[in-house]
C-alpha cells in the first residue's frame, strides 16, 4: 500500500470543489520523479484499476484550447475531441501553453480550478464507474469524485474521445 502523504495546503482544484460543495476524496501518494507515465503511476500506487484513473490533456481545436479527459491507459482521439466540441481539426496543445492557461505543471494538470475556463470533454467510459480519479493539481495528488460531479465542476460534457493505444 502506498504511503499516504496529505497535501500541506489546498490546490486550486480542492478549493474550487469545496467552494462548489462538491464531495471528493483527496488521494495522495509518493510520486517518483522518474516515473514516465504519471497516471499509470497513480493507479499503481493508489491501488486503483487504471480504467478509473483519468488524465487531463489539452488540445487546440481550430485554434481554441479544449480539455480532454481520458483513461490513463488510453489515448486522446483528437478527431473525436474536435467533433465533440463542434470543431474540424485538433492537435495537442503546446506544453508551455497548457501550463500557462491552466496554472498547473505537466503531470499535475487538474481539469478543475484552472486559471482559464476551457471547454471540457470527459470520455464517456467514466459513466461506468461510481467514482473516478483525476489529478488534484500536482504530481502525487489525485482527487476521487463522481464523474457527474466532475462535469458539474468543469461545465463539461461526455463524449467518446478515447482510443486504445
């Protein structure tokens, strides 16, 4: 079992959820800076099946930033994401731009409490679970919450945006 390290202070994500009255469970773990896949590391260290752990990715759809949230073992289907927001073409966002617009560092980008409110799409497989995990705003810190609550916090929607690796 992974050692549980509680965050010293709230992150923008926990502050936003608390302010909105949305229930969540903070799930901290000791992050290994050598880990190549942050989401898979979270699943392993928290003892949660990878299908319930979701990663937050930013893409540019027709020049506008969009958040796509998919299971950590899957890939973001850029064409499906573009379709989900009524766009034509999508590409992954520049990492520096993603950090600047969200206020989070790569590997710790939470879909909640971002500096700039962006259109958000959650892969529809999230509805298969009572709760899912997403980044809490820094590496080694996830939030467990109901998928519908995640969409309520982000103003997002469900769509089939994941594809197998």
